């Protein structure tokens, strides 16, 4: 499963991080991003920014893999998101 955030729709409420902190994180600029860290996938990881910063606010190109076992909470975060900005792909 993969997930991404449409930054144009994000309301900045942070419910996604409250529900699934291993998947989402807030940035200093008020944008919410999808994390993809080496600890989730061993040594195979793609970073769009500096190592450890996760996927930046580039929409669908910020597509990231959901950590194993976090599928249900990621779906819940998408369903609870007031901005309806979280998109999940198989």
C-alpha cells in the first residue's frame, strides 16, 4: 500500500499524525508529509529531501510506502482527514 498527501487540500489540522504518527509528520512550514524511513523498510528507502526528512509536499510524486502493520491506521487517518487530502493506492 502507498499513500500521499495533496498539499492543496491539506487543512493543517494534524489528525493524520495523531492517528498514524509512524506514517505522517508535520513540518515547520505547516505542511504535513508522509514519512518513509529506513527503519520501516531496512536499507531500501527513497528520500526526496535530506535523509530522514521523508517525502516533501510534491503531491502524488510524494508517494510513499506504508510501513508494514500500519495499513489500518493509515486508512483511518485518510477517512478522518477534514481536508480529504490523503490518498491511498494499492
